[in-house]
C-alpha cells in the first residue's frame, strides 16, 4: 500500500512539473520545439559532460523503470552527476591558483 501511495505521489510531481513547463513556455510566448532546436548546441555540450560517467552509472537502470519514484530518483541522480561534473574543473582551478575560499 505504501508503494502505491509513493508511486502516485511521484507521478503527481512529474505531472505538476510537466504542467509548470507548459505554463512557463506559454507565459513566455515561446514554442517548446523551436526553443529546443535553438538550444540544441548548448544541450549537446551539457550532455558531453555526462557521457564519461554514463557507463559506470547504476542509476541508468532506473531510467526505464515503470515505477514513478524510481524513474524520478534516477532523473535526479543524473542531474546531480551533471552538476558534480561541472564543479570538478572549477575545484581544480581554485587549488592550482593558490586562492583560498
């Protein structure tokens, strides 16, 4: 019973995020497909930061899960890996320059 409630909760969260996405694009008078085409190069560069970690990444199995909470958790893990991969070069450059935070 708890698993069903958890699944319904995360399905509701995903539907709310889809609705928010739709609302924001309508508010900005933008078309999602055209925005996606225009932002393609930036999206491709961001995906390149994630590619080296994909083969060792266990959460990728959750991306094909039928349970909404497992899928949502895998999406958040992928987002976290992206931010960590972006932070690593910044951390190394601060240490090499001798600056203190």
